[in-house]
């Protein structure tokens, strides 16, 4: 049987050793916990194109494709199976705002070395992987 599962892109907005986190709300997955801006790839869409789209949809900023770089990829099984791409955003245009208040009730910059206790575990690990230049990981396998 061939694998058919969601692919997600996660965005690392980092400045002055702080990372942008969003607390999930009304999504049905880990509501009340912190993640980074993220979303699923649509059909016939690249990882970078999905990152550009999700940044606009979730936090209202524009990103040029060349202003993002690959951080890591994670194969994850937590109830279901997924592949997660993590990319760092180096530059963006516009002011970061909570553009989806029905799905996020807190948007904040936090020190990457002092993440909130209620940061989603695989996201916490991906941030650590980013800090330690680990490009591939498996989670929950």
C-alpha cells in the first residue's frame, strides 16, 4: 500500500532569538497549545508556495519565495501519519497580525530557549532541530 497522507509546511519567523508562536483555537487538534504558523499543502503546490500562502492567510504578511530557506523535514505519526516541512522566514513585508482569530487566540514572540510548557511536542523538537542544524527527524515512530 502506498502512503497517502497530509503534508504540512511550518514557518519559523525568528528575530533577535525570538520565534513567533500561535496558540491554536477551535481547530480540533491540540487547541490551547502553541505552534508556529503552518498549514497543509494544496494540490499542485510547492512547499515554498504553501508557506507564502499560509503566511498571508494566518498572519497577514507577504513573503517573497527567495526570503525563505529550508530548515528541516519530519516524518511524524501521532494518530495519523504526516510529513512536515519546516522553513525559516528571513524577511517579510507588512505587520504581523492575527488574521485568523477564529483559529488562534494568542500570537506572541518568545525566546527560542524558553518555549511555553504548552508548546506542541513535535513543534518544540523541530525548533530544537533548527537550532542544532538537524535537517531530518522522525517523531512518534
